[in-house]
C-alpha cells in the first residue's frame, strides 16, 4: 500500500493498487478515480509511465498543412461554417520544407495534420508520404475520415501511424456535435486503421456540454477495447466562433484525470502532453508529463500559418518560429529530469 494511503483514501488506494497491478478496472472504479481530487491518481500514473516507458519523451514534429475542412464539428474553429477564419493550404514543397527542418533537427516522426480537406486526395497524400519517407522517419497522418482503400494506400506507401479521435463515445452527444457525420463510420474507421496495421491513435474531448463522468469512463473503456496505440486527451477550450462558445472553460483537471487513468490502464501506449493543456494552464504540458504523458508534439508549421490553425482560441506559441519552440520544449523536458528519445518511438520498440 502506498504511504500516502490513509482511512480517507482507503477505497481509492485499493482501486489504484488494482489498476497498477492488473491494468483493468470496472466502469464504476474508473468513475471513482475521475471523481477523486487527482493527487494519488497522478502519482500512480507517473509511476506506471516510468515503469513502462522510462524517462524518455518522444518528440513528434507537427505540420498543420491545411485548415480547410468540410465538417462542422460544434467545438472546432476550423468548422466549414466559420466564415471568420482565414483559410490556407500549404503546397507540397512548403510541407516538405517544414518536414526537413524537423528532420534536420533530429526528429524521428513527422505528423501531417489537416482539416478534412478533400483537395488532398489519396494520390497527393501518397506523393507526400513517399517523399518524406525517403528520409528515415516515421509518418503519422491526422487527416480525418477516409475510405478503407485510401487508408490502405497510405499504409502501403509507408505511413506508420494515424490519429483519429473519437471525441466522445456517447452516441447521442456525438450526433449533436457532429452534423452530417456518422458515429458508426468513425468507429469503423478506427477498426479499419487497426486492421491495416497502423499504430492507431484516438482520444476524446473533456468538458463537452452534457458529457458525464460515466461517459468519460466509457471513452476510456473504448480506448482499451480498441487497444489504441496512442491516446490524446484534450480539454475543451470554447472557441468564440462556434456553437459551443459559451461552454464551460474549466476542463484542465478532468482532462488530466482522464489522461492519468488511461496511462494506468494502458501502460505501454504513447500519450501526448497536448498543446491544448498548456494553452489553458501554465506549464500544462509539464504537468501532463508528470502525470503519465510521454510524448510532445512541437509545431513545425511556419508562424504565418500556425496562427490560422485555430481549432481553439489562445493557442500557445502561435508567433514563435519552429526553432524557438523546439529549443523551449527541450529545455522544459530536461528541467524535470526527462530525456529526449532518439528513436522513432513506436509503442512496442524492438
Ligand atoms: S474537428 Fe477536425 S473534422 Fe471537425 S471541423 Fe475541426 S478540423 Fe474539421
């Protein structure tokens, strides 16, 4: 039993002890963890991270190559109906320039992220993957829902990972927040990605209107059922030009608790300390790294564009150059005694 356990925390300690040993909890037990004040939970997640992932932090170079999107997710500043946003789409050469800066700096993973921008058809995406893969790096795609055949083409030509957050597993809530999208199709996309052998990333938004703690527990159970290789948890940050502009802003602590619980239940996966966390809490990424996270995704999009990739407001570092972000995050990581990994950072490294 942990030394900080006492009568008050007895039941919580028992749940955490079971979670650390078996990496399996019932929905009710997960709900208990999420209702706690988080203190013991964060320590338990940090122990688990150290045991399974050591002190290494994997850096992924993020390139946000288009903010054009056909979807209308209620929480997102890039939604098609937001006419106040200045849209951009990088050219292939511009994307390759960003990727080369990251690769020259020693990054071993390039993350290509965009809205659901169908200008980037499968041939164009394949050409990009092929050119970047000439260098010895892993590629993560985060470009939304595509057909099984397209996912297969990207995988066959060299893509390694794919990020597609489910955002919420509450079907009704999903329908309310995602007009003209299908919950079933999103789930199917995730299973398709797993079947094709991608390292598959998913995750959820924490703080959605009418989202319950039970629903967050279901999200965590879904990540486990999928056997996701990466899970990213984002606190909702209401964007003024979206239907959720008046939603609750205070979502950091619950997001951190969801993230820490995921770490204990899925001990060997990769978990990013998300930029959103740092955008609403000073040093949010470092707090996340000390509560179970082991990945950071510095932005390599040139600052002229990165301020336009406004999924949520007050995003950090929008005026900084890639070089400045890179140095800043490196110092922060080293300041807490962690080490920058020099590997590609797969879930299971051979
Ligand atoms: S969350 Fe993604 S799919 Fe939805 S509007 Fe934003 S960029 Fe588009």
